[in-house]
C-alpha cells in the first residue's frame, strides 16, 4: 500500500495524483484508476474527476488482498475488482437457513475485513458442484458483470452414467421446478417453464461412465443436472436426478472455465479450475 499526500485545498483526483506521484506518467496513473487501485477514504475510486476535500486519506493499494492469505480453497485470480476461486465440492456459495458462516461468501469477506473491503456475489454454484466461482470486489463491478452476463462463456465437465449418443449434441429443453425443488427438463414449453440450452462433447468414454465437456448457453438452476438426466445419462453421484452410481464419492460436476469481459478494462479474461483427478481416474468404476 502506498499513501498519497492529502490535499490541502479542494481539487480533483487525477490532477492531485499527477502532482504527488513523483513524475509518474499520466497513462500509468490512469491505469491505476481504471484498475480500482486508488482508494479515497477506503473506497475504490475509478473516476478521474472525483472531487477531493482537504484532509481526505488517499492510498494506492495492492490488489492482492486475499491471494497471500491461507484459505481453504485456491484463489485462481485477484485484482482490484474481481476474485475468482476454485470452490470445493460441499461448500455453499452463500448462506442458507441452516448454514450462515461456512460459505465462500463469508470466508472471503472475513479475509478482507482487515482491508475494509468486501466481495459481492456475481453468480452461484450448487453446493456439490466444484470449480470457478467469481465474486466482485466493488458493487459497480458486480452490476457491470451482471448487466452483461449474456457475454459470459461457461464450460463445465461432468462424469455421467453411460455414453450419450451422438457424441456431440446440443440439448434444448424447457425447465420447470416442482414443489420438491426438483427441476424437470421437458421437450415442449409448459406454464412457468424456462428455455435451457447446452452443448456437450464426449471427451472420454469407459465401460460404465463418460466424461463430458459442456458449454452452457443459458444459466438456469440445476440445468445441467436436469438436462443430462432427461436424456438418460445423469451425473454420477447425483441421486436427486436419478444417478445409481457414485464412483468418486461426490456429485461429479465441475465448473472448469468462466470467461467474461473485465468490468473495468473491457478486455476478455478467462478463469480456469483444473479438472479434479477422480473425474478421469474412476470412469470405469462399476459400482
């Protein structure tokens, strides 16, 4: 963290930074602002013309507030506006009525408490789905990402029972959730249903199970689980959606990649979570 001399009279942020940063180039100062590294009274500011008052505290902060800390899961990426983690199977994204603290959201906010920063939920993964989970570090970044979520590209891997045919296929269904909170995938729309689309590719097939790579076109609740079950190839370990086997001791669904336009720089950025080893090692499990 670098402390900047406080202004002695009213001014705006960019001229003050240029005057106090010892000859730093204007383009570099603008980069610091765009990246959200400049904080005024503990708030990340990106506007060049942000007004300053005498006595305000101005700092340039290291964007890696969390990466160096000891957490129960890997941090895949961190800058001043985003944090991407590899969420483990079994960890909630956010709190439920029965669990308030053992969530990715609360763990990250606790880690950020010392720097007076926080995270904002951008999207969610099911409790028993592992992989890339993205949070924003400012409310502005959250709103920009969610407002442009159709530009996100999402890839999953799933270990399923049997081998789907054909080996490459786009599935289009209409989803509706019942009173038991089970999502049903139907061929035709019904009242209150939502259209869902994904494309799968069989990457490896064994005697009892196959490894699929899945591009998610829409982001519906339990979409992958319901659509694969509807074609007779439920995800291994997903008894709720009809699986009869559990070769790796968990629901075998993993969010492998997420790509979005960065909310500040607008450049596309991709986050990747390695495929859990068991997905390949246990494909021929017969139990």
